[in-house]
C-alpha cells in the first residue's frame, strides 16, 4: 500500500468511528430508551435483562450505521483534504481524482463485505435473542414457540393432493393439535382424517386416536373408520414449521431460502421473504455506494467543516432511506419484482456517485 493510501485511510478512520458512535446513539435515543421506560414501568424489567436487551439490539443498529458512517467519513475526509489544498497538490502531481478517491472506495467496499457477514452471522441470532428476552424475561411469557392455524399443502403437478390443518402447534414438545387432513383427487375431496393430536416421534408425525371418513361420491354414501395410531402423511419437521414463528429479519439467509422454498411448493406469496433476503446484501453494500457519492460531494464542502459534513450526511441518508422504504413496500407487496425493488436505491446512489466523480475527474 502506498504512503498516500495509508494517509487518506488514516484521515478517514476517526470520522468513521465517530459516525458509528454518533448514529448508534441517535438510533438508541430515538427508540430504545422509550421502550426501556415502558418495560420498567409496565413489567418491572430488571436491569440485567435491559442490559442484555441493549447488547442484543446493538448488532442491528450497527449494521444500519455502517453505511451512514462511511458516508460521513468520506465527506469529512475529502472536505479536509480539499480545505487544506491537499487535493490540489495531489492533482498537480499528476494524480487523477479517481486515483485519489480509490482508497476511500476500497475501504467502503471492505466495510460492505464485512457488513454482509455481520448481517448474516451476528444480527439474526441477536434479533431472535432480543425477542426472547422481551417475551420470556420481561413480559414473563414462558410459553414455548407455538403457532395457531398451521396450514400445509401437498401439491403434485399443479394439483392439490392433500391439505393438512392444525389448530395449534408446539415445536418444543413436537405436538400438533386438532388436526384435519383432506385428501383430494381430480379436484374433489375423497378422504378426510381427523385426530385430536399428533406427536413428532422418530422422524415422523404419529396421530393418536382419530377417524378416517371415505367419501365415495355414490349417492352421498360415506364410510367412517377409527384408528388408535397412524402416521401423519406430511414430511415437514417441527423446525421447518417453526420457521413460521420467525419474522424475516430474524432468519438467516439459509433459513430464508428454506422458507421461500416451502412457500413456493405450497403456492404461497414469497415477496416479503425474497425482499428480506436481497436486503441482506443491498443494505450492507450501501457502504460502498455511500462512499461513492460522498467522495465528490466532500470536495464541494471544503470550507464548511464538520457540521456541514454531518448535515450533508443527514440529507443524503434521509433521501436514500426514504427511497429504500418506498421500494421495500412495493417489493414486499409484489407490485414490482423484489430484486428490482432492493437494487433501486443502490443503483440510483451509484449512478449519481459515478457521474459526480466523472465530473470531478474532468475538472
């Protein structure tokens, strides 16, 4: 690494760290402190639980502050270099503006890659633990993960073969209750099975004391049989069913892919989960695109100092996240493809950044 690159990176390290601390503080002060007050007054939450809740919140907060901090660092670094006429001296020495900006853009790319790993490995388990602390320790809801109205479809060649419905489901005990199974042929029900419960045993769901009703279709005749034990004809494991319990932001990319596959096989909407999977890449990659737009804008604010750099950051961040929120809503609702919705903010930011850098390079 050349001396110039080291010098520029050293100049941006302090504002980047300042940005992480400042923006994290804003996030925490704007939402978390209000919720803490509610947890203390309404539920009598202990300080130990609140401290661990704070620790579990920070990975998600930091994930969002990385791009903001990268933007602030690039603005302030280029503003300082420009204000001290160092950029003029560099260009007089034969360096192009793109070469001067290269170490900052490289740093933005490295931060983006780190953020992708951070968002996949650290944020989801921290988010799940955050929800667990609220549910079990603060609100004293000690019930294991459960779900009402479980619906599992089995479709073959576009035709519904089996529809399984369970009134309640408990993953910890591996139990489903109040189950109805409808078997279909050629668009009509031919068999209905009912059982009060089914338990996950040795890799299968075992139903206990149920009935089977055969619908012959001949003059409305039916035949009903009873059974003591019978294997429930579904292959979904308790863990697979429990994925319904998680919000998309609590799932890893692997879990999101698994859940999307389940929904696709059951012909259920997947836009919400596909959008979240793409966001695991587009939000962290915003660090690079923010650096791309911050580098040329920083030169324009060479006499404005830190306060104006922070102001520039707030305006750009507001515009970016407004567009991202709008496009996310369209993507989750299926109005536009999730891939396009997730890429649009970064593409717009990148296009503006490239254009501004091109103009500076030609100046």
